[in-house]
């Protein structure tokens, strides 16, 4: 097949990890006989530097004209003043919204060879294989924000809002994913306090009862979910939650996998368009050193093959190649546990070398 893929390299280690994922996609193209055409566009801090805008119009247009988008990371100390009117993160939030990517899939699996890399006790980690389905274009991130004068100085607010439709469509994504896995959905909210969460919970109950009676459903409050993620992480299959809770819980869940550098994500909307990115940030402390772990980005490329290009065998081949490399002891420094390590480029090469039909 032929496919156009937009690469948004972004900031920090973004360009380094994207280079490896591109190499792997090129490897897939040659092994399986596809033609992937890559084009690059600006996002984040580098886009601010070059155009004054973290999300230039040309970037949105290029993404819309492609089948899928692969993104590195945005942000860095140069642009990190939270009071600055223009910030790299606006580019990321803006592209998610502009492309209508409301479903953020963050799978968390622990590779058996990396059990020791996690700070958690090994017996808790056995069998961890979960998918967080985070709502990505609503909630408190997009409900409107403002400031007013206040007798003590100022009052600032961010509005948390969800519509029935926004909740219904993410629950459907979660339940459909659960049917392909272990058939269980855990919905996370704060229904003992928030009105938004009460609408969330009743909507989840209604959709699941009417459309997915075969899928097991449980509700957990977000504070308890934070605890259970550490206490009994293997009990989760698909976790569905709103934008901010999902943001927080997925960073927590990433610790299970030993390193943030290991985990991929997919952001999907209606239709096949998707944006794929590692869950880690721009890691400015190690940028430019060639030691970043490209695995999360490479696994994101596998998700791209699966969800946007419908190339399941190719996606599985990439995942298998990553697994074999890890099993055979190929390690970037973040997962080397003090032992021998390879650099970013060598990790990418190790995956490409293990690709086969
Ligand atoms: C993430 C990130 C972003 C988010 C930031 C960079 C805006 O933390 O993708 O989890 O909060 O969504
Ligand atoms: Mg986050």
C-alpha cells in the first residue's frame, strides 16, 4: 500500500526518537513491500522559534493531508515559563483538537525481561497488561478558563465540562477495545464530589447496559484508582477516564513498565486518522546526547500501522522485533540497570535487524 505519514519531530529528544521510528517504518515498507512517504512539519518550541506559533496552519494542513501523524515530543526549559502567552504544549493540545482526536490509547505492559527495572515488587507486576482509554479533547483541558479580580489579588478558574456525547463515544471505544482483550472496563471518576463525574458514571452505565452487556464493568474513584495501580495493577484490563485523570494516571502507570521511554500511545478520532506519540516528554536533560530510548516511539509507529493503516501483521512484526531485542538484552541506558547499554540509533538498528514477515 501507499501511505503519507507526517512526522512532527518537535523538541528535545523528539527528533532523535522520530529518526529511529522512521527507520523502522522504512524497514517495514521494504520487508512488506509498501511505499510510505514522509513529510515533516513544525510543532512546539521549535515552531515558536521559527514562526512564533506552536501550531502553524501549514502543520495542521499537512497532518490533514496524510493518513497518520507521528510525533516526538514538545517543550523544554527555553519555553517553559508557564506565564508565557505562547507555549509549546498549546501546539500539542491544538493538534489533538484540530484533528478531532478524542480517544487516547495508552497501553501499559511490562516486558518480562524488565520486571527488575520497575521500582515495584516483581510479584505485583506479573500479568500487568492494561490499556488506558483517556478522553482527550474535552474535560477541564478544554472547558474554558479565565481570571477575575479578587479581594486577595486574583481568582483563576478552569471549567470542567463533559457532554453526554463526549462520554458515550469514549465509553464505546473502551468497551470495543475490552472485547478484543480480557473483556473488562474500569471507569474512573470522582462521582462522590463532581457533577461532571455523576453524568460520566450514569452515561457509562447506560451505554454499557444497552450496548455491551457482555463486557464486565466496574467504577472506581480516581483516588482509589491511583492506589490500586500500585497495589494490584494486574487487575486492570481497559481503564476509561476523562482528560485530566487520564493524564495523571498514565504517568503513574508508566512506572510499572520500568521506564517512560518504553510506552507508546495513539490518539484517534472518527475515521482512520490518528496521531501517534511516545508518552514521554522532550527530556531536555538528555537531549542531543543520542541516549534516549526510542522504544516508545517505535511502538507508537506499530500502533500507527495497526490503527491508521490497518496493517496488523506489520504492526505485530514491529512489536515482535522490539520484544526480541529486549529479550536478547539490547538496552538503552534507562532500562540497563547499570549494565551495558546501546545508544538511540543502535536500539533502532536492533529493531530493524529483527523485522521479518
Ligand atoms: C500528555 C502530556 C500533555 C497532556 C501535555 C504536554 C500538554 O502531559 O500527553 O500526557 O497533558 O496531555
Ligand atoms: Mg501527561
